[in-house]
């Protein structure tokens, strides 16, 4: 809960996983200011938040310029 409130205003890059850091740096290097990372934008283990946010995912991906996948 504490991270949710804190990270709604700023997410410290150094606290993210290496994969997420790479995605943020790649997005910035391509000249974009915003990135949507599902597991950061949707509260994990919260069915209500998933229900609400999953409805918006179609619009998020529809408006995407680029999708980055990590494997």
C-alpha cells in the first residue's frame, strides 16, 4: 500500500527490475515520454483494480506507437 501511494507520483528507476529499467531507457532513447508497464499500472493481486484497468488496456494498446516484449 505504501508503494502505491509513493509510486503514484514518481517511480524511482533504480528500484525497478533490470528488464523494466531497460524498457524505460529504450523508450526514452526512442524519444517517447511515456511507457505503460502492465504490472506497474495495474495493482497486482487486486481483482477490482484488474477489472477496472483491464477495460482500458484496449485503448492503451490501440494508441501505442511501439510495444516492447521481454522474454
